[in-house]
C-alpha cells in the first residue's frame, strides 16, 4: 500500500485537501493528536498536550490506524509519527521510547515523499488548536526541519484555493 503523509502547520488546510482526496476515492487516515486532545478535553483535561503520556497515546493511536489501513490501496495519512516527534521538539519534550520506535518504523512504512501543506496566512482557533499564528509558523519550521533531518523529500503544497492544492498533490504523485 502506498502510504503518503500529508502534513503542515495546524490550520494549513490539510483536512480540506484530505476530504477532497477521500471524495475522489482515496483512503484517508485521520490525525491522531487532534482526536486524543478532543477526547481528553471532554474528560476534563484542560491542556492534554502537557500530560505525561500524551505523546505515547498519540503514537499508539497512529500505530493502530496505520495497521487498520494497511490492506488498502493509495492511502493518505493526516500526519505521522515524525509529526509527533516534531511536536515533542516544539513543546520541548524528550521523545519517549515508544515514539522513537514509531519514528524508526515509519521510515519503512510510509513513502519517503511527504506532502507539506504550507500555512494559509492565519490560524483559526478550535477546541484542539489553540496556538497563535506566530506559534504555528515556528511549529511549521520545526516540522519541516524534522522531516528533512530524517531524509524525507518534501513536496510543497503552497497556499491557495483548494482545487489548486489538490491538483498539486495529484501532479506530484501522479494519482
């Protein structure tokens, strides 16, 4: 199964691109961190990303979702363990043993070409997305550096209308 990572800063428009790819018939796997944050906030945890086991919960959910999608055709993943490593770096947290194992495993499971969705010039706050636009730009740089450091090739998906962004993905991967 070709497994492509779609990543970028929070609020960059990844979800809209994924929805269009899904409507076009491609398998899509949702972002794990957003779902862990939403659940934990519903359970009364105000800042889940500060919890000691947050990173491991995200990494474990990413692993389960990858395994569930493994039998399909071309699949697009909203983030990967490498993104979780970038999040650790952004938050100043050391990566856990589980996360280091998942990052190593990712190198053999995901395609080495990563679709890097650039920011749109703003960030809309949500229950899970609470960072400022300035912080999102810092996170974008950490994200980019982390992928490049691990030897991934980044395909730029520039800001713009959704149709143009999806066309960039299709052209880049010839799907």
